[in-house]
C-alpha cells in the first residue's frame, strides 16, 4: 500500500472509502457463494432427471446473476488499488 502524503482528514476519507468497498466486496462474495451453491445443486439435479423449462429458466437466471456478481466483485477489487 502506498503511503498517503496529505493531511489526516484526507487519509480518513480514503480509509472510509476503502472500508465501504471492502464491505461491498464481502456482501458480493457472500452472494457469489449462494449463487454457486444454487447452480451446483441445480446441475446435480439435472444429472438425475431432465429439467423442466421453468427449472432451466431459473438455472439460466442464476447463472446470469452469478456472472453479474463476479463482474461486480472484479470491479470492486480494482477500486482498492
């Protein structure tokens, strides 16, 4: 981490921003874990029986949500640099 060369109020702002970003990352990571578990569970059920159209729609939606969450996680990670 680079040293901050400025007054202390400015470094406090940076710290608060970083903390806010870290909190967002934590929430996104939790959401990613939930979605990954849901997708894995659905994929396991597909091995046992053919999914209905409704189930496939739910699966595709979960995959899209997972992709979006992963993109958000990557973006937030770049904000900490």
